[in-house]
């Protein structure tokens, strides 16, 4: 069986952040969709819908992103656990106060 191809790069800091989660995705296409969703969420598009994100990141349609969210073989609980572990590692025993800011302007 041939080796899996490397994921296509996006922008450096998105690739760097997402690389921390790469082992959670058994398929390179799933990992690429994970990166593209992150890229779309930080883009300047007004509405963060799958069609808008797909267009912003250069996809022909949102089908791959939809498949990633609904059918891809990764586990959301594993992703949440990994995110918690990484957060606790960065905090290194320090406390954290999380405040929420909601922007309701158009």
C-alpha cells in the first residue's frame, strides 16, 4: 500500500496550530478539511456558513467540508480531549479567567 500523501499547506500559523491535532485524523482529506475550516473561520467573510467558507478557501463547493463534519472517521471527544490537554499544558498550573465578548453589530 503506498504511503499517504502530505496534507496541502494553508497559511503557516493555521498549519502550525492544526498540526497539533493531525494524529486524530486517519485520512489526509479529513485533516485538510479540518485545516480549511480553521482558515475559513478566521477569514473576513461575513457569514461563516459551509458554502461561504468553501468559496473563501478556494473549493468548488462545500461537499468536502460537509462530509468532514458528518461522515469523516474522527471522534469529536478525542478532539475535545486533545484541546483540553494542550490548554492545560500551556497554562502549566496557572489559573485562567475566561471572559466572553459578544459583538452584535452588523
